[in-house]
C-alpha cells in the first residue's frame, strides 16, 4: 500500500501520464528518464521555458550535453517527442515538442487490433505443456523462482517467446540473470531483459556469451581511457557508446587509442569528444597502426620551414666583442694592461 501526506503548501506539480511510467520508462536508462521528466516539467512553466536549452538540462541534471542529445534521439525514436531544428542555430540548440501519449497509445491499440495470431490462452496451455522443451523450461523456471508458475505467468512467458522470437533457453537465461543479478523474479522484469537483448540483436545463448565478453572488454577500455584523461568519475552512457565505436566501427586497437589519449596533454580540457575527433581524423586518413601515425608525423616535420636563426645560435653581446679583442693578447700583456688601468683610476 502506498499513500502520501496532504500538503497545504502548493509548490507546483508535474503530472506524468501513467502510459509513460508503465510502458516507456522501464525500457529507458535513468539519464533518459531524467531528461524527459525535467524537459516536460519546463513545458508546464511558461515563465522559465523560453530561456531553457539543452545546455540548461545538462547543467541542472549534472550530466554531459551529449547525454541530453542522446536522450532526445531515443524518445523521438519511440515516438514520444519531436525535435524542431533551426538551421541557423547550433546542432544541439533545438526545440522539443512533447507529443500526446494518449493519442500514441490509441494509435498503437488500433495497430495491435489488426489480424494476427491470438495469444495463448489457459485452455491451450495444457496442449502446449505436452511439448517437451516447453515443459522442461517451465520446470526449470519453477526451480529458479522457488515456486510453481501460475497459469497466467506461463501464458505471459509464451507470449514473450512469440513476441521476441526467443527460445526456451533464452527465457531460462533471462530468469537466471534476473534472480542472480537483480534479485527479481517477476515476468514483467524478465520481459524487460528480453526486450533489451532483442534490441541489442542478442537472440541466442551464444550471442549473449559474446555480448558479455564484449562488455568485459569494453569495461577495460573505459577504465583505461578515463585513467589516461585523468577522470575519476564513471563514463556516461553516450561516452561508453562513443568509446565502443572506436573498436566496433573504426577498428582501432588499444595502442592507437592510447596514442590519441596522449594528445589530450596539449589541451586544458580533455574530453571523449576531443579524442573521438582525433581518432576519426586518423580513420579518414586510412591509418591502421602506430607506424602509420608516426610516419605521417615525420613527413609533416620535414615540410616545416627551417628557422632563419637556429635556437642554438648564441646572441652576440658586448662580452663576445670583449672575448674577440682579448684573444689578441698574451696573458702577460693582459695583466700589464689591467695594472695600468688600475693605476690611472687611483691617480
């Protein structure tokens, strides 16, 4: 049971549609949810909305601007918002229109009402259980959650298998992962895991094994890069995506990435975007190894014009003239000249 205290002081409220909370919020990461809610809150406050930008959101949420932009990309893809870009302004400086979630929900209802295979029913469950693989899956799930599945849960699980085209092995793996990593056993939570795997193009246990191997590799990459840049915080979601692209898309190894990180010593504000720019420049030039980068640097140094005066050439002063004059005398002659000068001073 949940209830709240009645507050007589009105500090304002931001009503969020339950459609967002029930359907869309579980599929997004925390930063994206924060951006959506704070942005929506500003739409209800016309007095401050005019001066609010994406930079304002980033500052108030204490997250990188690149995360705010990634959040709007995500919500636009889901159909919740629409970006209005002004070509005369910076790429990040655009307006965001929050679309009507009720209309979106109704449209999806009509879309879902199109003829398709009906969901499994309790009456069909008996015949489905005769399938050895399905029966084995349900028995294994009973062990994982430490209780028998109820008929409604079995129906939901079969619907998930059909909706995401997942095998019984993947359902078992998702339940095991939910219990071991999160301590959660609900069907809805497991469906969220399956949905994330589906979006990441993970369809089989082998795909999942490779995915976790890549995540372990990526964790090492993130830690290495942040150490080189002197960052003590955790990388944001967008920063992780950018760093992963250096391996997945640009096909660079750790040596080249570290070489790019070393360039950050030349700037007072190192960032992932700065390193990304360097690596993309090397990629466009066709660099594949450190030797390619070093060869280009040597070639560039050859083309630098020689200075008219070498740094090693000493600047002439009166002491140089003194040295040239005194070199024409013997030590005895020099001593005699000094003595005569001293006598003149004391006359």
